[in-house]
């Protein structure tokens, strides 16, 4: 099958939930971000701020106690939720217990960016998914490689799960070589989407989006400068923010991929083909969304 091309101009077919002038932050939902740790603390910051830039109303950042003040100062818009850490200062595997009540308040939960302990990331994801009632989930980076073993659990989310792997992460998830993913990315995306019951955005210069129903989309020609540290964290945050606003999993993913790509295109023109930073993407997310047909619902 051939995937359907998708670009910002096509998004009016997938409008975002309508904004109202008398709405408040509660209407646009709350995002819980479980990301980073002592090794990559900035991942939580990039992911969470991207969610706010995409229009989420409220933000919670889970963090080891040692990072609570630094993150709170860097992101004064966020509530910082202290969670247990392992001896290396990374978010511990049993952190899900401390996050259950917070996750119950969230409309979207993003797990994995910057988490260096894959086993702990998987444990946190599974612990929160197992108790999820209404929240949608975005799983990225460290939360992905061990996900195949929990497919029965992920399918219980029934359309409320998005995963955002690059080729290397998809290869780990599938238990194959990276080249096998590169040889047929669409087939890999469709298979994993079906097995996990998730919308899959397989990232790359060409990004393939697949749904459990067998739908497939292609966002082609991504900016080369987007292949930079933290860029994927920003994408995960955008998708989480759009889910918090009430977009369904496919709509949030299509918008996230296209807006992320458009932001990269704008910085390519303003800064250069390479050399712009993931943090600079944050500043252009909101203008890119506003300029896209379908943004007002």
C-alpha cells in the first residue's frame, strides 16, 4: 500500500478541538511528563515546555528530588512532582507509585524522553498504563525498547497511545537490525501499530505514521537540522500537548509531526540548515500551529 502524504496544508481535514474565548486552562487539559533524570535533565524541560507551547493548559514534571528546584526555576509554569531516584540519580522503576494520583489528574502523560534506564522507563510506563482510566499516553525514547513484551497491556488503552520511535528505537522494539527498519519503514510502523494498538510515528527525514486500523501517512522532506539532540523530546511534548487539548491520537500525531517539521523549516530559513537547537523549536511551535488551517477547530 502507499501511505497518504501529509503536510500542514492537509491538516484542515483533521481539525483540532475548538478553542472558546471563555475557556480556561482546565479546558485545555493537563500534561504529566515523566522524563530525564540526572544524566539528561533537560529532556523533561524540552518535553514539558513543548506541551505548553502546543496549547496544553497545565504541566506537571516528574523529577528526582535533587532536580526539583532547578527544574522549577527553569520552568516556573510547571508543578514539579518529586519521585524516587536510583543511586545514579535517574527516575526509579517504582516511581509509578508516586505518580498514580498525579496521572489521574492528567489528560495526557508523556514518558521516556531522556530516561537512560530502559527497564525503569518501561516499569513506570506499565505501572501508569495499568491504572489509566482516561489519560492518553505518548511513549518515547527509553520507554520504547521493552514495550513489545507488554503489548497486551498497551492494547487496553484503546486508541489512547502514541509512540514516537526513530529507526534505532524501532529496531530495539522489534528485535531486529536498524537496517531492516530502514529497508521497509512503512511495514514496520504498520506491524507495530497493530501489535501494540498504538498510533506510531516512525521518525526520520521521512516520517511514517500508522494506525491500528491500517491507515498510513507519510510526512516527507523533514529538515535535516531536526536531527539534533532534544528534537525528539520536543515532538513528544507537542503530541502530548495536543492530546491534552482533546485531540484524538491520530490527529495529535499528524499535527505534531507536521508542526515539528514546519518549525524546523522555519529555523532552517532563519538560522541555517544545521546548527539550530531543540530549545529554539519551542519559540516557533505556537506560531506554526496558529498559521495552520484547522487550528481553531
